[in-house]
């Protein structure tokens, strides 16, 4: 998990606007299978959205737990959707690195 400044968060939020939810959290909550699915999706995408269909009241705690378990950063939670960021391992595949460095 990295610490983002408010400007960096705004940059990532702007890019996330056009994204649809890649993962949906339902009755099973944030199960190990969902965490693994999120990690697999984040191998190819640095920025994703997670939609909460259930556990809407616990979404902040669940996302905090996800941050502690993994190296994923929660950019922001808007309504019942969380925006997640994880920089790509290969430097040449990092889409937002230059923009985040400027912010």
C-alpha cells in the first residue's frame, strides 16, 4: 500500500470515471476467493472498481482489511463503489506513474 496525496487521488479518480466495476462483492463478502480474484484482475489492470452489492455498511472496514492483507491502495470509496490502485510490477507497464509523480 502506498500513501497517495489528494492530488494523486484526483488523478486516479479521473481515470476511474470511465471504468465499470471489475469485481462485485455479494453475499460471500470479501472472501479469500474474492481477494484472489481482485489480485488476479490487478495483475493486468493498475486501476479497478469494486462494487458492493452486499455488505454496504461494512465497505470501509472491508477495504481497510484488504489494504492490510495486500499491497493494494484504496483510492476512494464513492457510494457503494471502491476505486483500487496497484502499480504494475514492470516499470514499462505502469500507466499512471508519470502523472502521479507530477501531482
